[in-house]
């Protein structure tokens, strides 16, 4: 069955897109992982902002209102303000006749600006290991049924998956939308939602720790296919938590991602 799946989404009639089984997440067999729909909306916002010359995704915030079902979905984008250097956008993801997620984004205008050689913090720090130095990994919720774990390739750079603080490289095995090459920002959005998973400190069989949101901040355009998350999760003892991830490509640090967690016993 996996051999017949060639992308996370295929085009449906009209303006809609259809989620394939490659978007399936770990929490329910009929619900999408948070990464693919985040990337799908990122794609729509990029397309809207490009007409204004705004090409850098400085921030993408995802508010997950309801589980996103596997099936047909639509994206609506609105430009709330477009200025000379930045634009503020909002978007909605609709599925099964309901609004399932809301998004805001900051799009910025890029121009070449070399930095002085003595600028503190430059060059950017690198990931713990390169993809070539990292060992092959497998997300623990992979199964015989196709899902998100088949959409991406995983390599472990530091720690152990689902055993506390961890760093892992991710690379998409399939396009986001059939017939399209995903943008660098879409590649980041597909995997940035994995931070609470790879750094899980609680037993996946005994606890759930779903994220209610995702915020991605990027200081520059990502480069290459591989994206690294260096992640850690913290819990407040009140049913709430926070996952934080430093984001790298093979050129070094490029941003950060945070997720607010709802922690519950199963």
C-alpha cells in the first residue's frame, strides 16, 4: 500500500486537497499528524505573500482547535496587513465541514546584507552531528499501516528517540503535494511538530502529551533537504508542559520551535 502513496496530499476537485495515509499521526488512526497540515497552510501563505515580494517566513503559529481528519481539506488565507518590509497573514484549515486549525504568519522581505566578521553569535552554531554522522532512527509509532513515519526519513544525532532530550535529523521521502517540490519552509513545517515526540520523557503507552499549538521562528531561509530538531520537553505537574526545539540545517542554526502540551494519563 505504501508503494502506491506518492505524496502527503493530492489535489481534489475545486480548490481542495485530499490528505493521504502518509499524514496519519500517532494519536488516532483517522487523524493527521500536526506537521503535514502545518506545511500545507505554510504553502498557501507563501503563495499569497509572494505577490507582494515577501518571501521569508519569519514566524508561523499554529493553533490546533480540533483533530485534523484524514480526507479532503481546504485552506483559506487572508492578508491582514502588508507593508514595505513585512506582512501579517492569517489562515484557516477546514476539514469535514469544520474549522480545525487557525494560523498566523509573519512574512518578511529578504535582501542581501553581509554581516561584519566580528558579529557575536556568527557563524551560526551547528547541530550536534551531521546527517552523515548520525544513526538511522525509526519513530516508535511506525506500524504496518502507512503513516507519517513513512513520509519522513529519520536519523538520530544525539540521545534516544522518545527518551528525553534528543536531536534528530528529518528528510521528506515524498512531496507535500503531488507534482510539487516542497519549499524549504514547508520542509521545516512538516517536521517542527515532532519536538514533543522525539524528546518525550513520559511513557507513550501510559501518557498522552499532545501539543495544542506550534510556533516556528526562523532567522533565515533553510537550506537543503535535511532539517534537525534538538528538542527537550518540560512538564509543570499540572497537566501542562512545553517542548522547545532548536532548528538546524547543515549550515547551522536557523530558528526555534515551541509547543504547548496537554499531558494526560491514558
